[in-house]
C-alpha cells in the first residue's frame, strides 16, 4: 500500500504536473504543429488496488490541436496509455529515476504511432523544462517556463488542500474568500492564481478578473521570476531590490513562499 506521502506526491503529478503537457503542446509552435491533425485520447496512469477503477490517471482528449485535460480521471477509451505498475513507480519516474523498474507499459503505439511520438516529445520537453538548472536563453522559452511554474504552483497548492494536507488545509479552513496570484510585469498572459475560502480552493490560469487579488507575488521581469522559481535567488534580497514585489502584506508572501516550496518538494523530491 502506498504511503500518505506517496499518495500526495502522485496527486501533485496527476493534477499539477501532467496538465502542463497541454500548455506546452499548445504553446510550443513546433509541438503544436505535430498535433494539428491528431484525434486521440491519451492517458497516463498508475495501477493501485485501492483506486475505484484499479488505477489513478489523468487523460487528455486531443482534437485537431485542441486539448482538454481531465485531471485525476480514468478514461476507458484511451488510444494511447503510459501505465505504471504502481503509484511509487510513477512518482519515481517523474522525479527522474528512470530505469527498467520504473518504466511504464506503453499501449497503443501501433495504432497511432505519430501521435505517440509527438506526445513523448512533449513529455520530454516538459521534463527538460522542469529539471533545468539554468534559465533558458531565449525569451519565448523563458515565458513558457515561468507560465509552467505558475500553473504548477497554483494547482499544486490547491491539490494539496483538496487532498487534506494538514497545514495547507488548515490555512484554507480559516480563510475568508481570498485570491492569491502570481504575475510578471509586462506579461499579463503569464499569470495564475488560487482562490480559497473556508476549506475550499480553486486554481486558475491567467488574471483573476472578478476582483483585485488579496495578495499578488509580482516579479519585475522573467529573469527575476525564474531566479525565485528555480531556487537560485534569495527572496529577501530580491524583495529589497524590487525585483520581487509583494502586492499585499509581507507575511502573506512568506506564507505563500513556504507552500510553493512544499509543492516543489513533492514534485522534485
């Protein structure tokens, strides 16, 4: 039986990491072109005896380059599937421990070889982005990486809350209706948020438009954002230098920063 920590880690991969495949496939022009004529249901799953359907999974429905992501839901009609033999092996694979013991069963290659190849290229692109030690050189890749981090963190914090992570769930239980956001000056399309209230949470992509967020972690540039997101810069020093702007009380910045690190620990180990 998987441990509680393994279970939470798996939910982070299913609900926060894997959805980034859609973002990358639609934002990267070279990858987007490969899915222009694709029609397929693609699933990534991990077998588990305690799961209602015998496995936990996230799947994508792709139609002519348009993607719909169904997080933490099993598809019974998947054309292509990467099926891991357990939660633990899936977690290990996505943390970079790739070997014979962690490789998934790959189903549907013969039916849709071109789509399978394109999906694997997108998966590898996601892996290379999230495991990079240095910021990318070109601006378009920087924009994509910052966007991916923002989406990962907002969805990751919300996922941990929904799965009953003690500290994060206690935070949302005590909270009135509030929105916490991430943004970069000059790039309104690169933003994300999480809305919390009385134990409930919902992650969103883009700018929250119904009201001004209660707190925003705002960066002055893509490079400043990547310095914090990739863990190569000091949050206090960046705040003093106005590279990181806390639109709200500083104590909320420290709190959100701590939850961001929690998500990173689950996703990267």
